[in-house]
C-alpha cells in the first residue's frame, strides 16, 4: 500500500511541477490565438481562434531579420564559447600550473557580476573597436556573459574523466590536443550538448546588451524587436502580437531541446553523479 501511495504522491508532485513550468507558455499560446476583442478574457478556452496575430508579427518590418540576427549571434556565441571552454577547461583540470586556483576563482567571480555592472566597460570597448551596432560586437559581449559558465562547467566534467584514460593515451604517444579532441571529446558529448544548449538560450534571450549595443533595426535581435512592437495608438497595446512573437521565438529553443534531449539528460545525470 505504501509504495503505491508514494508512487501516486511522486506522480502528483511531478505533474504539478510540469504544469507550473508549462503554464506560462500555454497561456502565451492561448492568448496569441485570441482576437483583439477577447484578449483579456480569463479563460483557457478560445471561442474564436485566429492566426491574425501571427500574420501581423511575421509581416512586421524587421521581425524575421531580427530572428536571423539572434540565430547568428547565439550560434556564434555558443560555438566560440564551447571551443574556448574546452581548451580552458582542459588546461584548468589536467595541467598543473602556478595560480590555477586563483584563476578559477577569478573566472567564478566574473560570472557573479550583474550585467549592468560591466555594461559601461563593454560599451566603451565595443565603441573603440568600431563594433558598435554590429553583430560581431554583440557576439563579443555575449562571450563575456556565457564564457565563465561554460569554462566552469566543462572544467568540472573534464576533471571527472578517469586519469587512467589520459595516462593510456600518453603512453600511446598522444599530445595534449590529441588527448582532448580524440579521447576526451567523444566522452564529453552529453556535457557539450547540455552546456551548449544553456549558452545558446542565454544568448538568445539576452536583452540588455542587445538594446544598448544596437541601434538600427537591421541589427536588432528578437528580444529588442518584441519590446518595440507597438499598436495603432497608446491605448491599443498589441498583447496578441507580443504573445505570438514570444511563441514564434520560443519554438527554435523547444526544437533544439527535443533534438538533443538524450544528451542533455545524460549530461545532467553525469554531473549529478560526479558532483
């Protein structure tokens, strides 16, 4: 009797957690299907569903361009962050050198700074490099945002790889780079998938840097474009359009997670077991 009660309790708790996590997205989908006259109805049932909000958003000048900009910036940020984090994590976890602990603490402390604290310094750096209102400058700033996290996480996974595997590769005459890319990299696929997805989501959803470092519509990312959607007047706020845009920009993340879900689960489980 008790195992059944525990099972039912666990199922109820899991259902409650899943429902609370999916409720905001579900409400956004419901609201995006409502016509403007029913936008504030407090009901999960849409009596007159319409795709007009999606047509308005997709027809909005610059929206699809901003989606492409977000894909470019988030994709480049993720690839560069993973490449740098792999090399840095390998050095910090496998190669002993003086000051390694201090460097690790420095990387961790950088990730604790709020974005607004480093915004002025990054703005001046981007301006001096001539990359203001440029996707390359935005990618550089996003690297500063996600790189401490990726380095710290991948360093933890690399540290958990058994030392015997590395010693066997050294006996076979492998250099450190060969050990990293030919021996460790296949073992780190779950970790790379998990870290890459989280880095991509952070870059995709980032708003403050994108708002400050871009000014022209053709260089804006999706969060900034959504914030600038406007109605016919100040009393005609386009909540339906905003919700439709939110659903559209969330779908790539959902597809990405579904594609790599096995690797993500394996990476999270591995990290939980290794501590």
